[in-house]
């Protein structure tokens, strides 16, 4: 039995994203992807992967990627490709 339990229910503010706002943002993202230089994006992601795979500082390649309109998700995926993702170990 938990002697610190209470009968109070905490009210939680849950962030709810307006679906119209989400649609507008997705449209902006698609427009950006259509207008950007695909070769520059591919080159930037290649440089991010190379820096992550070696001993070089990754910041210059990440800055180049941002300047070439590589999205945060694309940059993170490139880093995950090289480093993998973190999964917390469950210890009993």
C-alpha cells in the first residue's frame, strides 16, 4: 500500500495541435523540399554522415546542412544511420 497516495486527481494541460495548423506546416515543408537544391541536400547529408563516421567535428557539416535547407529530421536520421539510436536498457 502506498501511504503517500491521495484522492486528488491532477489536471494536466495536454498540448493539442490544431489540425489546420498542422496541414499548413506540412504544406510549407513540402514547398521547401520542392524548391531546395537536391544535389546540395544530398552533398550536405553525405558530409554529415562522413563527419559522424570519422573524428571530425560534426558542427561545420551540420551548419552546411542547415544552410542548404536540410531538415532537422533528415540531419538526425543521417546521424542515426552512423551512430544508431539510443535504447535504454531495462535492468531488473
